[in-house]
């Protein structure tokens, strides 16, 4: 195995140990020592890969869900990407609820936000190419922030209370809203200063 493969194997082992531990105890009670013992690793190895248990928790959530979504072909696969995220949250609801209980709504939102923001940015770029336009950088950042906040908030609401809306309704509503609104917004948004339309 390459060094990169060994590193990924170690991270996945620690992630699995973390998920097993959080079923049995609160996040605040999980120690680096017990995770290392479970994997047959030493503390130095843990700190080589993660700053603390919270960093491991973040990696677990992102690696298994949001980072994988980046590999979808946006915007063509963004509905499939939404299915993937929601399926992940549903399949790992105990882990997600434990994390929510430990860090609260705002803490949970931070775990999702940065990657969702990047995903939204990819979708905006796709719409820009379709419309042959580059929007102002400041306004692009606002849009990324706006949609990432909205999407992560909806995802957390659904995590806490599944009765709010069905899985399909949530996917369809988010997809339709993002597709239709972004096309109109990009078409009418201020163009990037000093930049002409794409050729």
C-alpha cells in the first residue's frame, strides 16, 4: 500500500471506532486513548491524522457524506447528490443525533457548511457557463453563503424532526428552488468587474 492508502486506512479505522464509541457514551466522554486502543494504534498516530476527537468527528461526517458529493457532475447529478446526503443522514441518524446533542444546532451547521458552500459554488459556476456570464465575486460569495445556510438548516431540521416533510418533497423542493432561482439570479446579477461575457 502507498502512504496515502495507509493513511486513509488508519483514518477509517479511527472513524469506525468513533462511531462504535458514540453509540455507547456521550461525545464528551470519548477519549483518544480508548479510540487508539480499539484500533491498536498509539496516540502519536492519532495526532498525526487528527487534532482531537472533534476533528475526527468532522472528518467522519464529511468523508462519508459531503466530500463524496463533490464527485457528482453538477448540475446534472445534484438531485442524486441530495438523495445521497439525505440517505446518509437517515442511515447514520444515531451518529448525527449524538453529534447534534453534543454540539447543538450551530455546531452541527458548521460541520456541513463549508462543503455545502463549495458544492453551491460549483452549481453557480455551471449556471454561469450555461448563461455565458461571470458574476461579481462579492455577490457570488453571498449566494454561496445564502444557499449553504438554507440547505444546512433544512437538513438539520429534517434530522431533528422527520415529520416536517417527506424525503422526496425535500429533495424536489430544494432542487426546483435552486435550479430555477439560480438561473434567474445569475442572469440578472451584476457581472464581474473588468470581465466580459465568456466566449
